[in-house]
C-alpha cells in the first residue's frame, strides 16, 4: 500500500500535542479560548482517522498502515504501529467520542477548563495508541498511561467520593497490569529478545506456559472490561466521574480489555484459550444475567447504566470465546455499538444532572412534558440499549446469540435472557423518569435541549440507527481478520511430543 502520511502516528500524537498545548496556554480567565482550542484539537485529531476507513483493504491479511522504527535499540524495542480489521473502528471511534466529550462540557465545566479538556485530549491519543501498538512494550506503555488522565478526570472533576473512586479504579487496573508485564517480559525472553506481538503469535508454548500466560493477561483484561467478579470498581468510578469521564470510560476504555483478548490471549495462547473457554463463558453469562438483575434495582440512573455496561461487555467476552466467525464479529460490533449507545445514555443523564443536580430516578417523572426533544432521544437510546431491532444494539447481540445457540443451545438460551433483562431495566427507568405526570416543581422548571446538546444527540442517534439498519461497512472490514484469527486459534501451539 503506497501510503503518504503516517496516519496512525498522527492519530496518536495530534491529540496528545493539543492536550499539552491546552494545558500550557489555558487559564480560567480565557476559558472561551481554551474551549475553542480543545474543540479544534479534537476535530483536527479526528481527521487522520478518516483515511484509515476509506483506504482500508477488506481483503488484505495482516496489519495495514504499518509504521516501524527503532525505539530503544538496546532491548530491541520498536515503535511499531499497524491496524487490522480487529482494531480499525476503535481508532476513529475514540477520536469521535473525544469531540462529543469536548462539546458536552462546553458550558458545564466552568473551573479548571484547561485541565479538563487537556486530560481528555491526552487520554484520546493514549487510547488510540493501545489499538495501534504491535510492539508488546509499546502496547503496555499506552495501556498503563491511559490510567493517569482518567485518574485525574475522576479524582479532580468527580463527585463527593471522587478520591475513593479514583484510587479504587487505579489500584484495580494497576494490580492486574503488573502480571501482564511479567507475561510480556517472559514472552520477550522466549522469543529471543523480541517484543513483536505478531512474532509472539507464532511462538510454540507448552500447555503450562500457555495457561499461566493466559491467566496473567486475564488479570489485566478482565479488570479493564470489567468482567464479573472484578467489576466492582466500575459503578463507583461511573457515579463519581464527570459526564465526559463516564462517556469515555464506557465508550472506549472498557474496550481496551476486550481488545486485549483478541490481540494477546487468543492468538498467543490458543490451547489455553480453548481450555479456559468454559470458565470465561460461565463468568460472561453471570455478568450478562446477574449484573442485569443488579441493574434492575438501582435507584441512581448512572449506576443503572454502569451495571448495564458490564452486562453488555459480558456479551462481548461470550462472543470471543465461542470461537466462531459470527461470535467474534458480533462481539466486535457490540463493542462499537456500545461506544455509541452507552456514551449517549451517560450524556442523557448528564443533561438532566446539569439541570437538576440529581441522578436519583425517584426525583424525576414526566420529563417528556417539559423536555419533548430530550425525551425522544432518551427513549431511542434506551431502546438501543436493550437491543431493539433497527438499532446498533441489536446487531451485535443478535450475532452473539446466534453464534451461542450454534455452539450450545442452553448457552444461547441464557444469553438471550439478557435481552429481556435489558428491556426491563432500560424501559423501567425510562417509564419512571420520562413518562407519566410531572413529578414535582423542579421537573416543571426544566428546559429542553439547547442547540449544542441537540447536535450531540442527533449525531449519535444517526450513527446508532445507521449501524442498526446497515451494519455491512462494519462487518465487512473485520471479516478477513476474524477468519485469520480463528484459523490461527484452531491450530495447537504445543511443541510436538518426541
């Protein structure tokens, strides 16, 4: 592929550069300028992700848009970037969500505007780096570095318990990642001093080595997804985080863990992946069903959507470990859709919170009477959240359920119950908040969406419906990469017994 510009490097370093710039020049007395600079930075950072979609070859095998340079030569560490069908959509999704977050905070964040906007721009670049890195240590560097801006976003701009939530988030994710670092160093030594992830995919490993490496990676990725039972940091982080923090956490950050399974766990330890699959499928189903029931009883809207995120990500890990085309593709589609839908749900809660400073479902009622435009979007996104056909939420869940039924009828049956639970908690929340008579005088005084908020929701609504009606552009790009991954995972890597 004749490539003129280093699109991946631009996608990573432009937002980081703008983030540093915003932090350097932004002062509260010129907050207006800081906001404009942040928005320009977010839009400029989105531009190099567009050619990734337009110039991507659906039939090519292996990574595309590859950039490779020596980084730390003494240890053979490379600055090695590339994307394939598994990671393609997460780069533009990350950049796009950053634009939405900047717009959502336009009038809401009044103090420390530069620190808020700058943190999100830095975070955006670092998360893109995770999806592009093909060098093990480079991946680890980006994977860990994302913790720092997120820690600041929750710890500085969050709610009353923000410090507790930020530390819990940091300690959970950091502990899991330490084991991953050990696994990365072990693989480096095993591969004769190479951090090349694609070379690790070919390494012959004994069953004991594979299981231990699989478990080491599982610790980091399961916390990040988060899978049951290491999910308890997420509701706390969501409830305390500012709206933008919740949007990025749900839309992108949870995907870093799920993506890790595709890039590391499955291809590097295929035998262990098959061996551990029943365990992963079991905890995924527990997440889908049990966490769905937990979501039903929440009184706080943000907590309810946070738990629904965990249930939806259970679908993703379930799809990955059934080892068939439709399951893995369904999992990836679900990740992209969840980016739009959960982001939109948190923005809806943010809009109400900005007006009434309450997230308690009991404090609302009859919002449709005073905020009809808002009510329309809220209902649409709640429907997408529970997997209504013609919305993006349906496509991924339907594919995973189909694949699960093919794999084992009862696993498919249990996965399908999640659609009922999803409808129950999403629609019951909508019924209590949006519909009925006006709940109290505070609701009566609410004002409908302004132009900025309407723009934000209309873009997300169009994407949610477009992906629901026409998922082909998304699934076509991942077909070759998913087929390659599954044929690779089907082959044993155990050294032949002599």
